[in-house]
C-alpha cells in the first residue's frame, strides 16, 4: 500500500507499507515551494490542511470525556428494560441541533 502525502513540507512525502513501521520516501521536486525566511528570523507558514487539522485537534481537546460509569449504568438499564427516554429532552436537543445547522 502506498499513500502520497502532499502539502505538509517542502518535499512531498510518500508513505509505503501497511503499518506504521512502513518506510517513508521523500520525493524531490513535488509539494509546495518553501517559504522565504523572514529577515532576522525564521518563518512558518501553515497550509489550509494544517489549519483544519489544528482546529479539529482543538475541537477534540474541548470535547467532553466519556463517563464510563454513566455508560455502564445506561447499558444496565437498557438490559433490564428500565431505561426511560425523556421525549421532551430529546425533542429540545433535536430542535437545538437543527437551529445550529447552517441555513441553505
């Protein structure tokens, strides 16, 4: 299996192998041009993909952690057929989610 990764550095990177232990080969002449260094210092330019990955990482970090005890409790209630669904709460959350969607 070969996966070509572009846009994350001066030379494009080709990853070969079917696991993390696969080799990495740099392909010269492909990928974005290097950013010129700023006068008196280094410069870093992020690609759109890198910015998107950064935003996704921040969103994941801000996401709540799964409460294992609560999950186990709900699983137990479902197994015992005692779990009660609060239909008003479900409806309110559905309306909230619908309002948060972008308008077409």
